[in-house]
């Protein structure tokens, strides 16, 4: 099954429908979860949804599923 890849967007940027309109979407979030920024929130992958950018993606997906 083909996979589509895109970047995690900042909270002030809307996700275009064509970016999320695929069966599988790989979200590249390296800019947020790698390097010195991860030291500010050392809670690990299971708590990454606490970051505003992750919540923005999840809420966008929930809204578009209606």
C-alpha cells in the first residue's frame, strides 16, 4: 500500500486536505522531536500528544473525520 509523507505543521498553519487525504500518512516531526527541544519535554513518545503541534494534528484529523 502506498504511503504519503508530509511534515508536522505549526499550530498556526492549517493542513491542506490533499495532504491528509490518503490511507496512510507518515508525519515527519523531526523538527520538533529531535535535538535540544526534546530536553524541554523529556516525557517520551507516549506523551508527545501533549505538545500543541501534535494536538493540532489530532484535532484536525478528528474534525475532518466528521
